[in-house]
C-alpha cells in the first residue's frame, strides 16, 4: 500500500512571504473574503491528528473535544481527502473566565491519496475523537495496453 501524503503549502522563499502567508491564514479564507467583524471572530484551529496505515486501510484520528458531526465536513475529490471544521467559541457574558484553554475555530486538512487506487471512506465522531477510515477497495489501472483488432 502506498503512503498517504499530507498536503503542505509551499515553503516561503522570504521572510516577507512568510509574514504575508501568516496574515492571509489568520484573516482570510481563499474562497471568500471576510468582513472585518468575521475576521475578528473567526480563529484558526489546529487539531491533533494521528495518521495510521494498516494493511488495507488508513485511519485518521482528529482530537475534537466538544465538536459535533454538524461542525465537520469530509469530502473526497479525485484522490484528495479534505476534512474541514468550524466551531465557534461561545462565552457566557454573565461569567468570569479565569482561564480559558479549550479552543475552537476553523480548520482544513487535506491528504493526497495514492492515485492508482479506489477508496471507500467512513467517519465517526464519538467522545471527542473523529475517526476517518479510508479503506482501499482496489488498484486502478494507470496504464492500459489496447489491442488493435
């Protein structure tokens, strides 16, 4: 079974690119520009992830305490598996918080699956753990020789 690859952004060539990239990550989603109000309230979230390869599947585990299945979306487009989530932090205005370390926000993780295989994806969210199982169905023919009749 081929290795699953976590998609990464390009490494910046300069300090300026690094800073501009960080600002873009914090304040703007590439798909839709945000208003000033949305920019201030929407935070990036980086869940802890385990990526496990088994004989006939990959298992992706995301630590998402307090999240529900309506907060998460999973898509498989060609060989790109994308897991996205959005959960807003809710504060009780009548309470005083002395410490607040449980964080929520927006995340997106993409994984590139081997192109020459077909997959079946199942997901379950229970007890703060999102478990995504990517079962390898069969190998696709990448190159095929056609007989001339």
